[in-house]
C-alpha cells in the first residue's frame, strides 16, 4: 500500500510505504564514505530530510558484522527512518542478512542496482545485476519472501537510453513487489560531470505505479524544482549536493514543501565544526580523519577559495591539526 499527498505547490509532500510515512519526500543518498552516522545526523539537524540510507553493505558479510563497532553500521536512535542498502550476489546470503537487519531495527531495505564500480562488476552485483533479469527476479523474490519491510531499489538508466529495456526492468522490479524506486538519471558509464537525463526518469515514472525518487544533478532549490517538473517524480534523493550543502534539504523543504526546520540555521563554519564533533562522538580515532577529509573535499566547493581548506585538511595528520587549520581558514575567509 502506498499513498502520496500534494503540497500547496502541487508536488507530493509525502509518500507512504506500507505504514512508513516519508515526509517531506527527500532522501539522503547511500554514498560510500559519506552516508555514515555522522553525516546522517548532520543533515537531520539542519532539517527537512525525510529518509536516510546507509552506505552500501555486502549482504554476505553482514551477519558477521558488529553494529557497535562497524563504522558502516554505527547508528543512533534518532536516525530514522533508515534504509539499509545491500549489494547481493548469491541467493543464500539473503536470509541471514535480512535477519540481521531486522535485529538492527531497519525501517527498510534497499537493493543497489546502480553502482558501476569494477569490484561489483567482478561479482555480478550493482548495475551488472540488471543484465540478468532471471537472476535478478529470483533474488528479489527471495528478498520479498524474507521480509515485510518496505523494499526499495536504486537504478541507473542502463548502458544506453533504451525504453524497451527499461520497461522490462521495471516490470521485473514491480512484479516482485518492491515499494519504492530511485532512479539516478545517468547511464552506467556516464560521469557526474554529465547533465542527468531527468526526462528519462519521467519515462520510468510513467511505467510504474509505485513512488519514484529522482536522483542526480540536484545542487540547489532551482535544480530540485526543475527536476520535479521534468521528471514528475514523487520525491528527490540528494547525494553530492548534500555533502556540498548539508542545509540543502532544509532549503528545498522550506521552499518547495513548506517544511519548517526545527532548529535555527547554523553558519557554514558552525556546520563544519558540528560535523567534526559528530565524527569524534561516533567513531574511533583511526576512523575519523579519513571521513573528515572526504567530506571536506565536497564541502570546500562552496567557497571561492575552498581549495585552501581542502588542501589544509587533506595534508593534516590528526583531527586536532585538521580542526586547527580549518579554524584558520574560516578566520581569514570572507564568507
């Protein structure tokens, strides 16, 4: 059962999957090295994010992971609703992995069918799984039989823009009972510098009766409006745009969905140091600096001379040194 409601601007201001309400229909994308507990909490604190995802998890190794120590599974009680994203290769891995996710109090499970990384290609997972619809159908059927949680799938547009192939894929996905489909509007081989094909997300939206989230190329409120207009999607998933501007959910929520953030807007400097605090609260010392460097690579892009911040943090050997150098940058920055 799914339900959607319209906001005053004509866009859908919520999506309901079974008994789960996603409002506003804005999701933080699963991103390797970024969609961890600290990042999820950071965007939640800015406001108006309706759905969270973990980083991509290997279903095969999940039963042996300790959620109290694994940086991929670290989570606080406030990080809800949270979908755990899996990549699958073998059907026998599904039941043990899903049992663990039930123990983790997952609100949903997402299957990655969009990642083009070479290591997934070697295992026939990610976007390479869509090349074998018979195998994909069997994996989805077992996944659906193993859980009553909402199931979502994230895809790209394929190797080429082929409406027939996309229709076959959509029939396979919806035929096995998925509840939510996220579409990244690029081909498997296209780089992030290429403009996404939002109009093709619209073609997919017309093929299915389940909610569709549009993903790719959303870095501003205007991007969000245009993507929704062109694609007709039921909501949006933000990836790199959220790393660049963790307040982007709040801006889109306020301007498009009428969502009012609960906390006052922080300065960009305050947001950066809040992220440092969250990293130090959540992760062991050896797992903090690398995550700060990855985040800073994106966050520095919002500043005219942001490369100075990025370089200063990238060359730091400790969190303390990185924080001190960042403080020097903000003290000199005319922001």
